[in-house]
């Protein structure tokens, strides 16, 4: 099986490079090798490579910057997935695409279900939702995996930002009224690999096409996430953490206050997912070289 991963150097793309080993002929591309803002380039590359499995881990993820650059956000997050889905269907391939909790407005009490009404608050969220709709409209075999609060040991993310700030700051003010599930990129990559491994053949996933929520179990706030990071980290400077409200930390893009995603559908279909704090502890052990 030829597996094509788009977004090789992103958080999830980096993790996929390891998790997918042994499952087939793995081809990974970064933005220098495939410009997702160029539909013709996408079509040309996919027709040349003819993969049986396409995993789109590439996205425009600069949430605040997207407020001033909507055209690029929609080009990468909506138009590119549409073209990828069209070519995937043409090839008879399976498409796995990652989406986000930001398609919701955060106003619900309790965890969001896959079929709950969407109402994104930001350009980023609207562009990712448009990508979901584009893939669904095209049809073909596809899995849209919504995740949340992705972090890891590569690229830019909350965990690495906290560790960097701890080097120079005595106190960190962290938002405590936004709730979600911090999800290690490796959790996403391993779950994706398990889906492919258990299916055996990509065609076996045809009957399972649709949207699934894939994130770690449990939930916390950004403040709680920061507390857990420093509880598991071995750092010379342990900053004081101060909880604040979203109103005290305004950003160009609005974030949902409740990003909890119900993962029952994923668990019942594909298997269990780790608790967020357990995954974080493992991630920090990898960072410290305690485990491979």
C-alpha cells in the first residue's frame, strides 16, 4: 500500500512518519515539495504518485494571523482539501483529514458530538469547517478526524511555549476559563496508524466514512495544562502560574470556551484513546530521554 502524508514537518506529520512505519510504502511531502495553495500542483502530484491512502496533516494553523489573512487560510484549509478529495475519489483512494474543535462556538454544556451544530468563532474555524464540507460534498472514502489542543516536541505549540517562557519568566499568567483536551501529536498519529493497520485494506474503511472526534480522554483548562506540564517537566526554573480569564488575555481570534469533544464514536469504532495527563507524562518522558 502506498501511503502519502502531506504536512511532513508539522506536529502530526512528524509523528506520523514514525507511527506509520511498516504499514506500506510511505511518502511524505512538505510545503516545499507540494504547495497546497496551488490546485494544479496538487492534482499533478497526486496523479503522479497514485497513493492508495492520503493523509492530510497539512493546514494553515496560525489562528490569530488568519483573521488578517482569510484568503490564505481558506486556500489551504478549504480549497486544498476539496482538490485532494476530488483526486482521492478519482484514484479510488482513502482520505484521512484532520480538523478541529474550533468548528464549534463553545457554548454547549458538556462534550460536543460529531453531529452537533457548528458555529465557528474565527476565520481559522470557518476555514476548517469549509474543508470538512468540501470533503463531505465530494464523497469517496474519507475519515475526518477532529482533534483539539494539539501539542508535541516539534513545531510551535503550548507545551513548548511554556517550557521556553519558563527559562526567563518568574510568573506566567494562563487562561483558566477555556476547557478542552490537550492531545499529544503522537496520540493522533498512533490512532491513525491503528485505523490503517486494523483495516488491512483501504477499501475496508469505505463503510466507515464520516466525521470522528479524536482527542485524549478527560479535560482541563489551559491553566491546568500548564500546571501538569511543569509537574512532569524537569526544569531549572519553576515559574509561578497565575490563572486569568479570557477577557484578561484578548486575542485577534475568538476561542471557544468549551472545546470538549465526545470521543465515544471513535472509541466504539476504532478503539480506546489515552487520558490526556497520561499521554502528557509519556511525552515528557520522551523529552527527557527516559523512554524512546
